C-alpha cells in the first residue's frame, strides 16, 4: 500500500474522492457558519458524514488497487 497512489488525476475515482471531500468540507462549514436547526441540521450532518465515508472509500480503493499498466 503506497500513499503516493492517491494522486491519480487521470482516474475518475480520484475526482470522485476530491468531490466527496469537497462536499464534506462544505457541509462542515455550513454546520459551523449557518444557523441551522432541527431536521436541517441533522440532514446536513448526515450528508457530510456520508460524503466523508465516500471520500475515505475512494481513497482506500486508490491506495490499495494496483495502477493500470498504461498509467490510466
């Protein structure tokens, strides 16, 4: 397992990981900066946690899978 395998901008999974992490960060910002209450707060929190889990899943796949022979 090599952490250098995280950087694979030619693979779609890399961009999925970036998108999940960006959405998770946006959700965390919204939870701190906006006056959300009740169900809206819970929904944003759950979506942020799901985005974080999706980003971790994508990162794990990038790190553990062997890169393709053609570099893609």
